[in-house]
C-alpha cells in the first residue's frame, strides 16, 4: 500500500482506551514494577532517595522535569549513583510526548541492558510516566500498544487515582505506532 493510499490513523473511542487502562487495575502503592526492573512512580517516590536506593533504582526518568514542575535533576541525585534523564512535559492534555519517545526508550533500554533498575515518574505516576513506559515497551521490546498496556494495566496505581487524562496519553502512542508500521 502506498503512503497516499494508507488510511489515516483513527484513535479508538475514548471509552475503549479508558477501558483498556482500567482493565484488571488494583491498588498497588506509589511505585509499581511494570516490566522487569522498570518501575512507574510519583513525585514523592522520586524524591525519596533512601527508598530508591533500597529498591536498587539506578536510573530515573522524570517526565515532569524542570523548575516549574518536579525539580529532581542530576544535582538532586548527586549523592547517589542514580543516573538521570529529564523530559520537560507539562501535565496538559494537548502536550505531545511523542518527540521524547525514542530518546527516553534509549535511556531505559541502556539502563536495563546494564542490569540497572529504572524509575519513570511524573507528578502522580499515572499518565506521562505510563505513556513513556509504554513507548519503551513498544519501541525496544516490539510490543503492540495493547500488549504493552497488558503489562502495565495490572501494575499501575489504583482506580481512584486514574484521571480523565489517561485515555489522552494513549493517543500519541497510537498515532506514533500507526506512523511506524
């Protein structure tokens, strides 16, 4: 099929995407292992250095980087052996995370290849962090969006913490995935 003939990607209905995110969800705490040695957490987890050391976290991806967001940059972790990667992503439904997918996936993949443990976090550990973790699974582990979500669905925060924004976090992933197929 030529590029001119390819149908435009159609994001599934919001109710379907939200259902996918909420399927089999249960309370699991502030930090959750969603893939071997890959964790999703919130700002409080990222700022709790002794917890990170106890978990064996060697790398942190901050999906809410910057002084106006969660300022835990490399200087914050200088007294640990934690390597840092920041993504300045506001918690805004219109913000497109897809330009950060490849570099973040490379950072996570490099850490896991060296037997490290990675925490991907944002403010609440729900949307931006989960989107970047899903992107890693799709790019480096070659999972489809549905397959990647199956790993994170039962591991992420409880239903009471799920906001209306989560379905919107899947839209850039779906569009990106369709373009790359």
